[in-house]
């Protein structure tokens, strides 16, 4: 088989990649109640109580767990005068929130992990996502803050922390499909190696000749 004549260093390549059918950036904010978290064991080995923590220092961290596509349904709508068939995609997003609190100065004032809880939120988005495409959900920003927190004394049982958390997320949602493409391209070449600078030449710190030495001719250079 004779190779095609291509200009320069170009070559006909066959590559595997993903085709993006649709892509949206979606922002969401929601509230979550994390109740009944038992206070942990303290650094001295004893059970922590409400009196051992600083309630105003309760903080949170949120981590994503893999999202799940529950299903997709065709939906027709008009966009710029053209009838399109898109898919209404149902997505279940899973997260884990971890709660922290500071100890009182009497116990060293460190931060302890109280506990964590998993939670789920569902949403629907319109995408060009026909059957066979994959739905990819990536979080470009994911954060949380504690709105309210209270500690409940349980007498002989472990005291508990009740926390209301607000979660904010920015998500990139794409519908993709694996494809094999034939393209004309040039191979990349490595850049030149940057030289390592030589050892610097010793330098003398600058003087302050206006201040010293002041060039007083009366001393004729005989006095220090």
C-alpha cells in the first residue's frame, strides 16, 4: 500500500479518543442535616462530652462518591426554530460529609473528627445523550460550611452533635462516546533542555559612599 504524500512532517494517524456529544456546567446548593453524631473518645482516653468541645468551631468537609445514571427518556423540544430530540437524564449524586470540632483549651484545643455521613441528591438534566453514550459527572468545585450546630447531652449515653450543613457544588456533565478517528498531524518533538546556570560570581555588597567613607580631605587619609 502506497503512503499518501503529506506536506512537511505530517502523517496519517488513527487514534482512539472520546467524542463529546453534549456538555453543561451546572451549579447547585442544598442543605443537609447530620444528626445524632456521637462525640468520640478524647485524647486522654475518656469519652468527650458537650462541655469538652467549642461548639462554634464545628466545621465540615465533603467528598464525592461515584455518581449513578438512573435512566434517560427522549424529550422533544424546539431550539432556535428546530425540533430536537434530546434526553432527560436522571442522575443520582452521592457524597460523604465529615464533621470536625475543636476541643476546649483545657484539653489541648486540638481538632477531632466527630463522624461522617453519606447522603444522596438526585437531579435531571437535558442533554444530547442517545443510548450508547456515557454520562460523565466531574466536580469542578465542591465545598460545604456549617450553618448551625448543637450538642445534646444524653446523661449516661454518649453526648451527640446535631449539625446543619450547606453544600455547594459546581459540576461538569458530559455525554461521551468512544470513537476511532483518522487525522493528519505531526508528531510532537521534545523541547530543548534548559541549561543549568553556572555558579554565581562572588560579589561585594554595595557601599554607602555618601555616609562612609566620606572623602574628608582634612584627614588626608591618615585617620580611620
